[in-house]
């Protein structure tokens, strides 16, 4: 079974074919750093040992790094549980706390005392406690020849046993993650905290300066940070919000170094990157280039147009849809950039060359041929089948469930099999309470007119872009009835549906029944699209099983092919370490970028009529005063800087650390020229965009005058 113990493991070896492996490439597992990597890092400027970075026996850097929310990273920066992360990571919390009367998105927010800090419902922070190799336990009973579905069933049973062995303590939980396409498994045990409060955030004009225009671009001048605090019970245990809760007491937090950066400085980033696919094959690249990415971009382009126009009509709608718009927009631009990068860097052709070398390696040995000889053909066959449903799969996710009302209605399937006639029934009462809470949360940020426009546009796109075999009858009948006038269809659906307003929904909850739910036109659409989704899943079972087995054998094969070279697994939202340097880059012919930006660039970009480039008057006043000490030694404020660290989504908010493990910045973006980085790392182009910690301190101190935050921080002013 599972016991907390010190790990003595080394990295699996492999090569990355003819492309070569650069020492600064890789999202490394900090608990598996080997001596070669540490020596390399120390030669670049690291002053720490591997034990200083990750230890289960002693306090280490990993104890100050947290999973923030559902998809970001944060770092503890004070003994009283203060956490820094990105503004865009805290954006949902800032938005949910805002109103027309208290518009924290527009004005910013700075608590002046503990009492003013705002509890954020549903927000969590997780600390990594320890990691353990559970490959042997997970693969117990797994037969190499068994079908993938049977293998998955065995893995689920084994995982259940592993997780059941975790001590039942407040906030303690675990997850088993697969690595190298299922050739290895690790258990990650976390301590979760649920009382998280907003402490400070600059206005959007600072925290998101540049908006969609500058997103993924350099040069950048964004003050992308926000400040939160972790609270515990009076006894120090994780708990939900209570008035008498106290700030988390911790003896491990990051020291801030405000001594500045220079080109060539060693940098290290620790965080929780979400997903990479560095070992994807040429067939996967082709699918992304020609089917999935263009489909996502087309649908989101329309969504953004509709939401943007609605947000411009009132502050109320702007606040309601701010976080939604930001979420849709971020990866809309990402997929545009990824396709451009894949084409410009000829990634498809490079993958083909790698597969050619793999085939030659297989052919040179009888054992290899017998074990791996069918892998590449299997990839091709699987993708040929998956391509038939790739586009409708995207449209189901992005368009069919694009209108929020459909996604909301789909969450009530459990009611369809429950007749709630007796209000005294415990199960009925619980369902009613939960449904009421879901409704309150949903309608708080819902605008009927906006969603109706989204509905009409998404149904139109789905019907006209997708093969008839994947169009539900209810949508075909609507097209005939309304002769393609989808706005009229939307009018009728929203007029009749209980999910179109809190009033109608509340009326249903007073006398809920399965029959009335099943008669609802929005619920009927949700069920119809779910049925199409199940049809697609059934069609893809064989191809997906084939693909999973092929990936596992492929990873095993390339590990053997390049034994002796360092090999990192794809990102999967587990703690990773990436190291590099402060570095400029040449974006294209005759386009060379400096490694830092200044406040002069902020002033130069100002466009009062463009919401992406508006500057708060107070910030201009602070700049004009030139009171920059002790953060800057001259009249120039450094805003952002570049490093060549290897990161991806999920690293947002990650600490950028110097050789002593001190905080010098917050990672918040990648650069446009290397948007294919999740698939292929390009060392000459790939850069991480970071907000300089001095700019963060300058804004907290000089702009916000927030002594409530400043007095907690431990700051060094010498490099």
C-alpha cells in the first residue's frame, strides 16, 4: 500500500529524435531532478540544491507554490498566508465580487484590513504534500494483451485502492496521474484550503492593459497580478468560510528580490502547467491544423462578437460577461497563433521526419519490429477514423452547448427520473436546495438578450456546418418550421423555457416534476445534443482504444531509442520546474526585441477611445511624480521582462525565481511567434512573458498605498 517515504528515483532516458534536446527545454518533475540537471542549473546561476527545491522531509520551495483555483499557479509570499497570482487568474473572483455600485473590475480593489478582505465562494488553494511512484500498484493485474477498456477498468479499481489508503484528514486528498502515455503512474497528495479571500487587485486597465490586442504579444506592459489570502480555522485546520477564521500561519513563503534583472540572469519557474502534447504524431498535427483549431476559432469568433457588442451596452452586462469573454478570447487567439506557428515552423514536416527515423530504428532489429512494427500504421488508422467526427465533436462542445441556457439545462438530468411530489422527502428537499443554489449562481451572471443572440447564432452555425448525420431531429425540424430564421426559433424557445429566467425557474422549483422538465424545449435540445455526443463516443471507441495503445508503445519505443538522454513527460497539471535565462529574441527578419519594457511604453500605447489601452489617471500621476525608490534607481519603471523558460497554460501566476529561490516576477503569458510551443519547443523563439516584481511592488505601494499588504512582505533590494 501507500506510505509517505522519501523517493530515490531517476529520470527515464530518451531522445527527441533529430531535433535535439536543449538543456533549457523541458517541464521537469522537481521531485525527480537528477544530478546532471542540478549541475547544469548551478552552472547557470542556481545557488540551491535539489533538496532545497523539493523535499518531503524538510521545508523546501515546493511548500510555497500552490495550485490556485482550477487552472492557475500561485505563491505564498508572507507568514500570514498571502498569495500572489496573476490578475487574469483572479479575474473571476474580482468579477464575482463586483457590481455596478462597487466596480472592482474598473476601479480595482485594495483591502485596508483583514475585515475588508472579500471571501470568494468556490475558490480553493492546494499545497502539494508529497509524490509517490505507484506504477507497480496501478499495473497490478494489467495484462499487456487485454483490450484497452478492460485495462482501464483494472486501473480504476487499483486507483480506488490507492486513494483509499490516504489518511482521512481535513483537506487531504490525492490524485493519480499517468505519465509517458500510461507507462508510469504517480500519486500526488494535496492539502486543500477553501476559505480564500481577495486582498488586492489593480483595475483592469492595469491588470489587463493591452487586452485582446496585446494578448500573447511582446512587447507587453501589463500589471498582471492580484493578491489573495488563505484562511484556516482558529486551530489552523482547512475549513470553509467562517467569520472567526484566521490567516494561514506558515513558515515557508517566498522572499521577494527587488534588486532588478539583467540579460543572462538565471531564472527558474515552478508551477502547474496544464497540458502539452510534445510527442504528438504528424497525424495529430494534421488534425489540429485542418479540423479542430479552425473550427474552434470560427465558433469563438462569433461568440466574441456577440458578447462584445452586448457588453458595450451597459456596465451591468459588462460586469456579468467580463470573465466569460476573457475565457473565450484567450484560447480563441491561442488557436489562431498555434496554427500560424505550426505552419511557419513546419512542425508537420518535422514530425514526419521523426516518424521516419523511428521506423528505421524499428526495422533494424527483429524484436523492435515485432513489438513496435505496427505502431505508426495504427496511428494513421486511428486518426483516419477520428477525423470523421473531429469537427462535430468541436461543434457539440463549442456551439451546441455555447448558449449558457443549454449547458445549464443539461445539469438537471437527475430530476428527470425523480418525482418530487412530497416536500418532506429528504432527497427531494436536497435536490430542491441544490437546484436553487445552481439557479442563483447561474442567473447572477446571465443576460437573456445576450444568450438569445448566442443561441440563434450557434444553432445556425451547427445546422449549416455539420454533416446531417450529426444533426439532431429537433434542430432539423426547427430549421423547417422557421425556414432558417434562427432568431425566431430562439424567441419561442426562450419564451417557453423554465431556464430562461430566475422567475420561471423558481416557479418550477415550487412544484418540480419530471414531466414538466421533459417538456421544456431547452432541456429537449440539451438531451438531443447529449445523444449526438454519445453517438460520436460510440463511433470512436475502437479508434480511441487503438490510439491509446499506440501512444503507450510509441513512448516506450522512443525511450529505448534514445536511452541515456534526459526525457521529460508532457505537462498534466502536476508541479513542474523549468529553468532558463532572462533573454531577448529575434522575432523575424529585422525584428529584434529587448528583454524588458518600461512605463514609457505604457504611456506611448495610450488610446483613450480604445478600452484595451486606457490608463487610469492616478497611474499617470504616479508616473509623473517619479517617486520610484526603492524599486528603481533611475527615472524608469520596468514593467515586464522575458525569459526562455518552458511553460504553458496553468503556469499563469507561477513565480519567476532567481538563483537563490527569491521571487523576481510572475509568469503570465507566452509569445506569439512560438504559439506552437505546446506541441514543439522552439528554443530560438519561445519566450515567457513576466511581470517584474518591482512593478508589482510599485503598484501596491505607490499606486494603491496598500500598507496592509506591504507590511507583510519580506523584500531584499540587492541582487
